[in-house]
C-alpha cells in the first residue's frame, strides 16, 4: 500500500474543495431546483412572474425558517465538559 504526503497548501486546497462540495450539495442544488421548479411549473400554471437565483435563495431561507418555527426542524448544539 502506498501513502502520500500533503503540505499545508495542498491540504487547504483539498479541504476547501470538500467544503465547496458540501455547500453545493446543501445550498446550490436545492436553490437550483427551487428556481427551476418555480420557473417551469408555477410560472406557467399561475399568472406569477419568474424568479432569479437570489429570489430562489430567499425562498429557500424562508422555507427553512418556516419549518424551524413550525417545529419540523430542530437545531441543537451540545458541548461536553472535559474534566
């Protein structure tokens, strides 16, 4: 089995690439789906205007806040005391 060494710059590049992948998976893909669905379905069925990406981001945030306030999503931050 062969191993490899990473210097600090290469490690920063790898970690930032992974972070951008996570951002893409949890933010950009749902926003793109919201915008596509709104512009393809809702704008043709109802007399409403099409939306751009920024409006889709705001709609995504509003839906998340509504789900949080309704109790469907719970966010907890726990910390243990290391003695």
